């Protein structure tokens, strides 16, 4: 995975260079795993499951970015760079981008409209991110 694109985002002030820490990485992955497990709990409301799956996916995407030594204050950008941090193609990050937009509508306008298929797709995306981020291994200092 090329870091040139990530470095270009540093120059454009979208990302900051900041060495990752193993503790932070492990915590993000652990948090994401717990949320992804809970997102599959069909006794919870669809809204809760969506929130859990979205936040799990974000935790995995952020863990990957931090593993590469970058930080972003933009939640959306963490998904946009998945191609460069985990080798994730547009078929996955577009789902995450769509869910990000829906999450923002819910968060800032109180309007959440999701269907069962979107939730299924979001959970599948989270599983893919978990599989990929689990392959990264330890952060070298």
C-alpha cells in the first residue's frame, strides 16, 4: 500500500503524521470487535445495531490509519483512505461512506432511515475490515 497518497493528504492538511501506539491500536480493535458482535444481536433495535456496526467499522478503519502512523480529525476521511491503509476497494468503502452520511443525518438532524439490507451490508463491511486490520500485526516503534 502506498503512503504517497497519505502523505499528499498530510500536505493538504487532511491527515497528521503521528506515530501509532500499540495500546491505542489494540484498544480500537478490541472496541470494534465488541461492537461488531453486539451489532449482530437481533434483539436490539435496527438503529442500535446500525450505530454499533458503524462505530465498529470506524474503529477498525481508524486503527488501520493509526497503524500506518497517521491521524485524522475527519471521520469520513478515515473511510476514504481505506484503499491505502487496508487495500479495501470501493465496493466496501462506498457502503461505509453511505452509512457515514446516514449517521450524520441521524446525529445532526434526528433522521435515521436504514433498511435491513443496508444493515447487513454494513455488518459485512465491518467483518471485512476486522479481517484486514487483524493482519496488520504489531506497530513497529
